[in-house]
């Protein structure tokens, strides 16, 4: 149902050969850590760390570039244009399943009960009040390979819903509320602040999909090519330490942090005011990476095993050698 169609969308088949061929040439560590980010709130600590000199403070030469491709396609640039890229667990597992040597090197944004980042919103006209009623309905999704989508599939399966009977319609973040309002879909998977706006416009909240995983779930992680990650333990941990300090700066400087967020996302006005800055966790020791991401990737391996046709992968294949 999922594997063949979804992997063509990931754009990883050609990338697999390119990355494997370039692995040897990129094994030697470079002086500068080249990072690619998305225009999202989850990238904020990286931007802050660069602009506030926190990378330099931790003796890390790092520079970010805003990605021009989707987050899943950024994986193909690792070991070539970039050393570290933002990613999601399904994209990581999909890449590993195709033989791409990619690992998680630190955490990133969290979805928590304190600061939720997404919601499933139904139209009032649909009469839907819980995700159990989505079977046989039409649901708008940001992407069929994202962690919001698979978190919802996990929750649906746990409640006995046959999610194969759901019709999926893909749309962009701002498009989905319009599709809901126009009656083209019965419900949508949406991120904040657009989820809250959809509810305020008359939608019905069905709950945060990440609560099927727990009260605290990683919604973003940072990825690197395995050989590069294995050879750059100290640089990666220093990079993560700079990001942890950036998080503390953000907590103490919320207004300026929102200004920085606007500078690279383009968010302005009421949407910028409403957008929540998520909680974050970056691993600054090998032990923490093994604990945090070892548990997290195991959770997602299980979710994808139950809800998709992705090739099976082992947890150890998704972590650097020094964190297994």
C-alpha cells in the first residue's frame, strides 16, 4: 500500500547510488559543518546559535543554508553539499531501508503536553468528534511520509480503525484549512498555529496525534552520513552543546527570538504572534544520544513496521558507532 508509491516521492532511489559513491570521498572531516535547515520553528536554535556566536563559543565552525527542497529530499545532500540536515524518523528509516548510510546525530524539537505542535481537526459539518470516526472518510495530510501522518496511523491502529479505508488528500500547511472549510475533506492533519486557527474557524479538535506515542515525542531530529558521523563525535557533541545553549537563550529572549524566527521563515503579524516555539532536546553526550534517540528510533521502527511496507531496519543502523 505504501512502499512503492511513497519512496518515489522521497526521491531516494537515485540519491542512494550517488551517496554510496560519494561516501569515500567525503569520509575526511571538513573544517566547517555545513547544515541545511527548513523554514520552520524547529530550526530556530540553529539560526540563533549562528547569529549569536554560540557555535564559535563552543569552538564549532558551523554554517546553515536554507534548503530549497523538501525535508525528505534533503537526505540526498548529506555527504555531498551538507554534513547535517533536519529530518524526521520516517524519512530516516526509509533512507536506511534503501541502503543509504544515514544516522541521527542529535535530537531537535519536541511535541509535549505543554507545547503541542499539531492537531487533527475535523469539520463541524462532518459530525466527526474522534479519530475513531475517520474510517471511510477523506483526510487532508501534509505528506504521506511525515511523522505527523504516521503518528496518526499509530493512534488509529491502536483504536482499531482500519486506516486503509481512509482517503488521503495531500496539501500544503496553509491549504489544508481551506480544503476543510470548502468541504473537500472531512478532517486534516495540521501543524500549529494553523491547527488552532482551523479550530477557531469552526473546526473540531480530535486531539494531538503524537499523544499516541507519549506526553513527550520528538518531531524533528538532525541527520548525517554515517561515516562522517562516526569520524566526528567531538564536533557533533560540541555542535549539540551550542544548540542547547541556544535553547536557553531563546527561553530568556522570547521577543527577540520571534524576530529571528520571522527573519528566515517570513512569518509576520498575527500568525507570528500565535506560532508556538516548541521545546527542544539536543544530545550533548554519547550516553544521552544512545538513551534518547535509541529509544525514539526503536519506537518509530515499530510504528512503521505495523503501519507501512517500509523495509525493516535495525536500531543500531540508525545511530553513530559511538552511540550504540
